[in-house]
C-alpha cells in the first residue's frame, strides 16, 4: 500500500512553472528523501503534500484518501520545519502538548504521548525548560517531538538540520535514523540539499531539478549508477570525474577513446545500448580510480598520467591528476604520498564507472 501518492501534480506561480506533471508513490513505512539544489521544487512539493500550497493541477492521496483540497490539519500529517517555530513563552512540555489540547485530546492521553515522545527523543530532562534555555539541537528535537505526539501516519521534514552546526547535524542524522527504525510503520518524507543526509537516511532518494524528478532509486543505485550527468555530478563528495571522449567499436566489443588512450569496455555495466562513433563522457568516482607510481608494475593501472596536487583529507587523500589533457581525481589511503609533477599510471574500475551520451546526457 502506498502511504502517499502524487498524481500528475503541477504548480504554477503565474507564468512560472514550478512543478509539472509530477508523479510519485511513497510506500508505507518508507523514508523518502527529496534531494536537490535551491529552487529545484523539493520544498514546494513537500508544501503541496502538507496542504500549505494549493496545486494547480493533479491529485494527492494520503493513506488512500484524496486530500488534494483538504486543510493541513485534516491530512493526518506531522511536519517539522527548517526553523524550530517553538512558542518561546511555553516550556518544552507546553510546546509538545499545545496542539493536542486544541484538538481536545484527554489530559491522560496527552501526558502519555508527551512522555513517550520525550523519552524517544531523549529530552525528558528539559520538559520544564523554555526554548531560550535549549541548544539548537535540543530545540530541533522538541520540534520533531511536537510532530510525533500527533501520532500521524506521515511525517514531513523540511530541511530540519540545516540550521545546525556540522557536529550536531551528524548526531541528529543518527537519531533520525534510529527514530525511523522505531516508527517502522510511519512514512517519512524528508527535504534536503545535503547529499550526505540523503545517502545516510533514505530508503529511496528522488533527485530533483527544475521541478522534475531526474532519478528515483535507493542510495546505492543513485551513487553507483546515476541515470544522467546531472545526477552523477550532484551526488558525491568529491564529485565524480568526467572525461570527454568517444566510443569506438573494436573487435567484438567497444573501447572508450580518450586522446590516444583506449579503455576497453568489457567490464562496463550498461543501462542502454552503447552507440559506436558517439561523443560521450566517461564518469568515474575518485575511489574507483587506481594509481601507482610509473615504475611500479600493475596489471590494471596502465594509462599514463601526471600528478597535479595531493590533497590530504584525514583518513584518505585526494590526488588530482592530468590524464590525456583532462583532469580527474583519485582517492588513496593517507599513508600514500604523491608529489606534484610525479609521473604515475592509472586504471579504472569499469564495473562502477558510468558512460553518458554527450547529446542526451543519459547514461548508456
């Protein structure tokens, strides 16, 4: 059963089309992340699901009920915003219970729900404090708790961690993951521009651009088999390296020609037919590039290159390389050191590489 279904939803602001004929199904208990840069339509879509924006066309179903024109309070959702939006004059307990009191929920049940949410989010010691006396992470936990006490079937998160520092973001990511595991039957739709949040939290990721979903898949597929150049370039830190070249038929197979170098495509996993004589882009992630010193023997690292820069990053290093007049990067263990100008040889893990048609930008 689909918890949330979006059917041909469009949204226009005057002549500006923000969403166009968008379709999406989110399963019961699924954690779906809407990922993309500012202005791609991800928060707009979330606000349409929440009922904070009226769609121009199409329908929205939540738990099988058509809620396209329902008020937000009648949609059975809990929402957490980027800003904490807490009542400053109320205690944590007051913020958690306020909405339930307005709904006429019995006092004993309110107490039970507040206690359960506070325990789940580890904010029990702060129930009598006011928001001004809480850290940013504690305030965001209260904001999440306010959604939890509603016991909604669907939770919507609009960039809830973006106002926090890096350490707190990392800690709360783990807490959100644990929360989703505890609430196994509750659907969560989460908006972010942070790819690390998306990859670590999501069951599936919808990568968006210009109000259109470019790819909808699990994190492993999104990372290793991006459907087009946009997704490949947006996902990954550091980004995938792109090398221009063309595909040439050779013997019973194909090779990717980069300058005077020919990379056999025997181990490549194709999504679509490989077209000989086509201009193409060879995409490879830094961890899928092997490099060795020029004088070291290697069966797979056979292509000549020159080190431009060795960039230490803690546990590993990023080595920037000139290869056939183009630049790419390789991730190596931090114990290995390379010097600018050093001659090296490199190889590629073809099973995890991507080749894109330069004209359509789609993965071959």
